[in-house]
C-alpha cells in the first residue's frame, strides 16, 4: 500500500504545474491583476482603478469625499474610503476568480455630533477577474460593529444606501 502512494506522489510531482491565467503583483503602490485578456490596476493610495482591455483603457475615479453615507448617533455624514486609517490589500483567489481583497477599517466620523470620533465598521471589497472571459467582478461588504464594541467612539454606525452618479450605489463607485 505504501508503495502505491509513493508511486502516485512521484507521478504527481513529475507533472508540470499548469500556468495560471491570472496573476496578481504589487509594486510601487500599485496592485496589478494581469490576465490573458484584461489587466486591472489599483492604486493603493487613492483606490483609483484602471482597466486595460484590448485597445481600450477605462479609468475609474479615485476615492472621493462622498464614497459612503454613514449614520451614527443621530447624525448622517459622508466618509471617504481612502481615509480609513487601516487599509490592507492582499491577493485573493477562489476556484473561479483571482484578484485582490481590500479590508478598510479605522474610519472617523465627519458629521456634526462627534467629528473625528472612531466609527465601529469594517469595509471589505474584492476585485477579481473571473472565468475564461476574465470578467471584472467586484463585491462590497460592510461589517457594522466590526470590533464588537458597540460603545466605542460614537456608538453603532449604519451604512445608508445612497444613489450615486448614474444610479450606482455609493459603495460600488469606489471600485
């Protein structure tokens, strides 16, 4: 029995690895998701995105002052995603898509009630090339009460769905 397992391990080790169709690199503050058909660049400082698809270049706006509408302590105010004090970006891969995952935390209130107070929320964004067509797919998730402390800063925060330019939601405009 051990001989069969050893032979299977030798055979598997001799098979050359399959080249991945999509790779993720990081250099000089720029994350690049490079596929056979499309390339996506993410600027880690302002979260601006550029998509290169054949001869076309699509430049998305960087993070702006009205990225996310937040409600906290009977106050409503806008937050800029790139103003998070803790931004972590890393390669991200599932069985069918490859790209980056961004975790943004450490937001501060910009409203009238408690300006500058910490907000208890975490934003998780993914941006990937998916499938053989290398479709660009993005997902956004917000964890309210992310640190488990309901009373930190100005208390619980809520994200308010808001319509941005051309009917997009505020959170989807940032990626």
